[in-house]
């Protein structure tokens, strides 16, 4: 297990066919440290921050995947 800022953090994906395409859904579960203070922080800003982070990340991945730019990235890493 990796160490990080969260008491618990799990990130996975679910893939579902939709209209001839594949829809990916991120599944993020987390728990902040520091007991009640951590739970307050989760509600005040962490949930929104993580949702925005995942949305921005997915938009970036989508742009690269649909533009064909992914092939340049894959070939340069091998």
C-alpha cells in the first residue's frame, strides 16, 4: 500500500457499453485523517475538489484519446 495524505483512498473504474461506445465511470472512495476534523474537511471542500480533479483529468484523457495524440505518446514511451 502506498502512503499519502488520506487515511483511505481507493480509485477504480467501471466500463459500460452505451450507444456503440464505452462509458467509463470513476469510482473514488476516500477518508480524510484527523477524525471529526477530517470528516468536516471532506464535506466542506475535499469532495468538491476531488470531483473537479477527476473531471479535469478525464477531459484531458478524452481530448488526447479522441485527437489521435495518444499514438504519439505511446510510441515515445517505448
